[in-house]
């Protein structure tokens, strides 16, 4: 199995397996929860991107207005680079700056989930029985 490439144009398509979606939502909730910022997920995997994106937009907007330093700490924890934000601005010109940051949070946490799954499979802990096709 090759590690999937995550970019700004295929993000929603990669979030097509319920388990991956759930793990990505949990990672986002964990990253933001470490700083007392609540993100929830209904479990609706068909609408996950839009649900999480809107919540992130709302929370990021609030942090920009009330606690910018906390926002920077959260973004550091998530590990979003300025280069990724600049690339997303080019790829998604119809998104506002806050929408891009929210999108990048989802993209980065999805990458974390996919990397974990990939290396578990490589170590023999994953595989078909965990929902990963080894072909």
C-alpha cells in the first residue's frame, strides 16, 4: 500500500471511510481540546467535512477576536505551516483566510490519521482485518 497523497483538492474524497473520518474528527477534538477549545462530531460521516469545517471556522474566528495567542498555540500543536496555508490560498481562492486555516486543520489531522494507519499496517498491526487493503 502506498501512502495516499493529501492535498487541497482531494481532501473530501479521502474522508470516505467511516473509520478514517471518525479518527480524524477525534484527532481534531484532541488537538483543540488540549487548549480548552471544544469541537464536537455528530458521527455523520457523510457530512463530516462540512460539519467539522464550520465548527473550526466558528472557533478560529472566536480565537482571532479574543485570544490570538491561544490560536497560534493550537495551530502549532496541529502543525500547520505557513507554506501550507499559502499553498491552500492558491488552491482554494474562493475560501477566506479563516476558512483556509480550518481546512488546513482538517487536512493536517487527516494526514496524521493516514500516517498512523500506514505505519500500523507496515508493522503488521493493521491490514485487511483493520480495514486497510494491502494491495
